[in-house]
């Protein structure tokens, strides 16, 4: 029923729903892609401001790709090829405690190396890999956000994983 | 199934039960899992979170305000813009800052105009000109006496109550006091306009206007005597000479008014005794000075 009635995103209640459902994903996408070199929260909000300003011309079905495209451009405008900096969480993430396996010899060095490799990935590889493996997004969801095909997303994740594995191989106890 | 294919499928979370077992059998299965799981150390929400909708709305409304367009139909803005435009026009076209130079008795002043032309202003004279746009409009107003050394350039006009003097670059002297109007040209060419008449004065000539009648005479001197602190007369009545004397020394002079002979000569400004001698000797008169009052009389 409600599918037939085009929802007006200028309406504050509708807009708030979009903000709550897409905001965090947009924010995370920007963070994984560009790291902490930009104020990710700020850029995500700016993209939402642009969306609301254009709420008369953007339909609700187009809102998602509009937001991700705008936010991506906003950041690219600001960045002049700065190096990506990701923040490493020193303690083990919540709800995910595990022992350091035997094959990892130097825990601290591994952490440092992991971060370096992550930062050296292309923005596309890193964003797809982290959204899938950290946020648990399906490939389909990621493909929608980035406005690319699912195959592209799969390829990015696979190549990201291969780079990580190859560069971290040295930490494996033979 | 090949190892690469297995890992690819594993990354897609599409392993079947059997495939999962095969994956676990891989010698680097633990390492693969560890690499993927380790990514959770970089979870975005540990470092940065999106602001909630309310703070977003606050920011949205704040950002809206300064973008508001100026309402040109607001009566206040209408009035203000009219005032600003009017003031702008006034200052551009009508507000000319004047330079006014006035000399007192016994005071000479030398003025350098914006184009480096030099004006020497004699005592008790007034010179007014506008420095704005001087190069295109070299016009000044004179009441009294002044000597001009004009740089070459556009037309140079001296307006007086008795007539207009125009030049293109020359040296000349202008006297315009009460009904006396005299222009002396020392260099170049001067044009004098009076009562709709034009007179051209080449170097070394002098024009004087007496009771509406203009006349041209030659002058031999290279610059006016007052520049050298002298007053010069040619065929002048004693009344004219005494007036000039009284003005220079700020004194009162009694003299015989019925004298018919005219005076041709000069007196210097610095010394009263010498000046009186210069005037009385040629006219065969005597003088006495009593308490700053001078009496000129015929020889007894």
C-alpha cells in the first residue's frame, strides 16, 4: 500500500527516519574509506543538509545513492591526497574476545603492521572490506550504497584480503 | 574445490556445510580467520559516531539563516540604497575640495600647483583653485595680483572679476584689483578675454584695462618688480602711487591732490625713507614724517 504513495522526504518525520536508517552507514562508510583525516560526522551531516535542501527533487528511492555520492564528493573536495590514518583500538573489541593464536609471535608489531597495510589499501578496497567484515553488511547492501555491482564489491573484498594476507604472511609461524 | 575458490566463497559467507569443513582443513585457516576478525579492531563507532537527528536539525537550521536572501523590497533597504547612491553621486561630481590662498598686507606666497606650475601671490590677494582633476581642468580664480609660471600642458585659465586670462604654458603677471586690470606676459603667449573681446599678448607685452578701454603696451623688464620687492609705475597719477605706498608701509599719507604731472618710476618696499625719496625727487616734491603720518608737499 504505502509503496504506491510517494513519500515526501521534505517531511520532517520521513527525513528523520532516513537519517536514522542511513546516517550510521554513511558515517561508517566515510570513516572506512577516508579514516580520521576528515571530520566524518561533519561530512555526513553536510550530505544530509544537501539532501534536505534538495528534498523536492530527490525521491526516497534515490536518497541513498544521493547521500553516498554527495558525501564522497564532499570529502574528496576537501582532501588533497592526504594519507589515510586509521585509529587502532588497543583493547580487544567488545563482544569479541579471543586469544592471540600461537602463530602470531609479536602481537604489538602485528597490530602496527596490520594498520599500515590497511591504510595502504585503495579507498575502495578498504571501504568494502571493512563494511563487510566489521559492520557485517552484506555484499548486496554495500553494492547499493556504493552504486556499483555486487561483483565489484566481491572483487574489492577479495583483493583487500589478499593484500592483507600477503603482507602479514611474515607473522605466521612456519 | 580449489583453495582460492574456497577462500573467495568464505569471504562471501557462502560456504556450505561441507565446504566449511574443507575450509577448516586448510593449513592457514586460522590465519585467514584471524586476519578477517582482526579488522574489528578498527570499528568506526569506536572512534567516531554520527550525531543524532536533533543536533543535526539544530545545525541545519543554524546553517539556513545566513543564506537568506536580501529582501530588496524592504522599505528600509530601499531608503538606505537611495541615500548611499545619492551621496556617491554628490561626492563624485559636485564635491570639489577647494584650495584657497589669501595673503595679508606685506605678505607674498609662492604656491606650487599639482602640475608643478608656480604661482607667486602678491599681498592682499586671494587665489582659489581645485586640486581635483587639475591636469584636465587648470582653472583658478584670482582677486588681487599674482605671477604665474605655467608648465606646458592643457589650457590654463585665470578667472578674475574683470576678465579671463588663458595660456598654454608661459610666464605672466595678473593684477585685478577693484577696477584695475593688468596682464603682463613675460614668456610664451597669453590670451585675455574681457567684455567679450579677445586680446593676444605675446612675450614682452602688457595689457591694461582702464574704464572699459583695453590697451596693449610693450614691457622691457623680465619679471614684475614686486617679485623683487619694488613697485613700478608708468605715467601714473600721484593718487595711484600714494595708494600703493600706503598699502605697502601701512601708513597714512597726505599729498596735494591737484598735481597734474604723472609719475614714471619705482619705489622699493623695504625702506620708507628711500621709497619717499624715489617718489618725491622726480616730481620735485618734499616729504616729512611725523608719528607714522607722512605729508608730501610742494617745495616752498
